[in-house]
C-alpha cells in the first residue's frame, strides 16, 4: 500500500467543503462546452491521464548567483526530497515520477527504488552534472567538460554520464538528460569548431552506452555560465546534435532557455515535424533563464506550446510521446506549493488546447482569416477549465484545492520540526 505523508482523511474533509461548488461548476462548464460540441468527460479523462515529472532539486529552496535564503524544513537529501515529491503527487495526482540529478541525489539504487515504491513514485529521466565540480573529482570543469581541451577531463565527464545511465537502469528510468555549461566568456578564448567537434565525440561515446529502449535528451541554453559563446546555444544546434547522434537522441526544450520574445511554439512545431522533439522542462521567464513557476509570467505562451502538442497528438504523428518535466527554482515561495501550482498550470494549458475547435481553426487558416484564427485560439484559452482540473484530481483521490489541503495539513511545520535548519550558503541554484 502506498505510504501517505498527508492523512487521506484530511484530504477527504477538505474535499467535502468544496464538493457541492465543484459539482455545480463542472455541470455549468459541461453545458457550455456541449454547446461548442465538446464532451467534458472526454476532456477530463485526457487531463487525468496527463502527467508531468517533478525535479528532485525543485523541492529545495533555490537561489541566484548572489545569494540563497534557505526555507524552513528543507530536505536533507534525496529521501527527504522523495517525501516532499510524494506530497505533491498525493494532492495533485499529476506527478507520479521524479527526475533525479546525479551526484546530488546519489544513493544506493535498491534503497531509491524501495523508497519510490513505498511512496508510489517512479523515476523519470536521469540528469547528469558536469557543470560544477563534485568533491574529490580529479579534473575540474571550470573550462568545460564534454568539450574540454583536455582528453582526461572529457573522459571523466563521459564516465559520469555512463554512471548516470547505470543508476537509471537500476531504478527504472528510461532516459538521460545532458545539459552542459561549456562555452567561453571572451572572444578568442575557444575555437568554436574544434570545441563542438570534441563535444560531439564525447556525446557519441555516451550515446553508444544507451540501452535500446532509452532516449538521450540534449538541452540548449543560450547563455550562463558561458556568456560569450555556449556549446549548445540554440535549438538549431540542438537539432544538429540529435541528427548527428542517431534515432535515440532528441531535443529537450526548456521554456526559460530562450531569448525574450523567441517564438518557442514554432520551435516546438519544427522539432515535432522532423521527429526530434524529446520533451520539455517547464518553467517561465521574464528576462532570461529565470526558472519561474510555469505559467507565472506568460500563461498564453504555455497554452500556445500545448496547442502544437495537441495538434500533433490529434494528427496522429508517428511515435509522438514527448517527456514532460518541471524545472524551476523557488526563491520566495514554499517549493511544494509552487510545484503544485505549476503541475496544475501545465494541465490547464493542456485542457485549454484540447477544447480548441480544430475544424474551425483549420478552415480559418485555409481562408487566411487571421482574425478569426486568432480568436479561435483565444476562445479556448479564455475558458475557465479549472472545474475539469479539480474533478480530475478528485476522481483520482487528490485534492479539489491542493494548496489549501497542503496548508491545512501542516506538513511544512511537521518537516521543519524533523529537519535541521539549513544554513545559508553562497549563490547558486540547488
């Protein structure tokens, strides 16, 4: 039986307070959608089957390059992190898998799997870390890892990724995500072509070690920590990598890793069209790689991304199964509450995309009716689909209002009493 960190009776009591209102709201929304030719039950079933992974590091308090202000009851290690992740899934019923970051989350694989099983959690993509130095490692990544000029440093970085694959195999993961901070801060510091050749050679060694049923996700990021040039700086380079490595290699799209005003939904469409969309790291951004809560700044853009995903899903694109994961840094909020809200916002964008009138949209596009094509999307986006999200949670045993249930449970106070107070360290996101 799955271990519950929050008493099911408390969730039931909280749901009883809201059940009558939800029933009325759900019926009213159902009637409105029926007039549009949309079956609310079909949408609710689809939403209930949509899951997004949470990052193990996301349940800790993040920071900036300047400072970090620890929160109360911060997890002491991976097993505390899994407890927190289980609370998010218990209340949302939307996040059954956790993505681990090695070496931060390194532990005995049998213990990890046993803990996950006890909490009803599985494991999503593994994440390697060659963008910072681990205690005791022989070679520093200050000047790069997989693209480093030194062969021994590159070999060390490759070996770390192979270790991540082995840990992932033992705990049931099926993918490896590789993001590196390699690049340069000054013109002339690095030869662009030779650095990229070294990177591709290192990645080829990692690719060869992938099990047949695994995927390799490469992630692009335009800057930071390399500010002048970055090895994998945009989706075009990312696509070249995936094409070069082979069919198991795919591009990961982080919504924060683009310049302001970049048309991310079009990037998504291009990667779908050519079979190289691996999945997403969901967050939001105002100025750069802010790692804000999903939908916090531009929920319409999140909807437009899902519009492309649902379009591909309904067109029956071959082998279309992108991975979905949250990747955020929480500096001023309770990380559990932010992750609960983000999972809800991601499902909201999916539900809104599901109710787009595809036939009407196609007609307006064919007729070059720009105004009505835009209004067709906005009509779906403006719809309040919260009753669908709440009903999907309720039916699965989650909370109608998960943040309210979380606060009523006193979970943060409980773990604050159990876990030592974290000491503020230097800058840097956990």
